[in-house]
C-alpha cells in the first residue's frame, strides 16, 4: 500500500473512532455496571474511637499496623456485624481486584480472631492519656471511602481528595473537622512540632477543599514522618479508596 493509501485508511479510521464513540460511548467490550454501594449498618458509627479506627483499617486494607488492647476491646465491643459491615462498605466503594478482595477479607477475619484470642496485635500497651471526645452528631458524616483520605492528608501528609470527598468534608462542617482532629491529637503521642504541623495541614485541607473543591497530588507536600490514628473506619470505624 502506498503512502496515499495509508493516509486514506488512517483518516477513515479516525472518522470511525469518532463516530463509534459518539454513538456508543465506547469501542469494544461491555460497559461496566456501577457497583452497588453497601451502606454501613446503622448504629455502628462512633463505636470505634478516632485513634483506633485507622489502625483497624491499616491492618485490614494495608496489611500493617499495631492494635493495642484498648483498640481490640473497642472492635470486639462494636460487634462482628459492625466489623463486617464497615469492611463490606469500603470494598463496595473502592476498586479492588478479586485477589485483593480475598486477601482483604482474610485479614478482616484475622484481625477479629487475633483480638479475640490475644486482646492485642503486636507492640506493648501504652499508658492511657486524657482524651477529647468528638462532638456528638459528627460520626458518619464522611463516608468510609473518603474519611481515610482526609486523615491521610492531615496526619500522614499524603493522599488525594476527590470533589466528592471535599464536598462531604465541607458539609460535615468546620466544627466536626476541628473536633475529629483534636480528638485524635488527644489520643496519640505527638511532639509539639508534630502537633503544629498537623494543625497546619488540618487548616490546609479545609481551605484547599473550600477553594478548589478537590486536592490533587500536586497540592500534597510530603513530610519527613507519618503518624497514625483517626476515627475513620468510615470516619467512625475506618481510612479506603475512593
């Protein structure tokens, strides 16, 4: 085929791809059916504190983390139904492969069984510190998929917030945002410098969401350390993907 023939074929396929996309919205394959979102059980929100929720999430979804006796006790007191409900809700909101789901569900059962058998997972029991309770009515205002991303930005200096997550954060209100962060700070072991940096990012995530409606990776400046602990297992029993 000569150069002229190749050019004509390319232009013909160029028109074809445009028309197929315009007519069908896709070329080949089948249109993915949106996954049904599984809502967490009513009454589960807030049963795990802002310091323990992220540690449960990290163990189940990130295969990392330590659960002290206090966190295991809260998980078990919340009940297996709440534990199952929160994990299933996060799975329904994220994009996980079949292998990832199987591994996550295996760790989901493992964290429950380890807590039930040993009362803790790794580490040593810390000295209890006075805690600040989150405001009543804030639990559950940010979903199990978005809550961890807010936590990651404020406490780990990482993460991307979609427009949906920013909307949920702003709709929850500044008082709830302040309350959650202060509660986590009161339950964790942070230095004065760490607290200052965390509060700076606490304000930053609010202001960026208010100004831009989302936070992409370019807005994220990574810190020299990462700290753990938030009531985000759904911002109440979680950190997921969204």
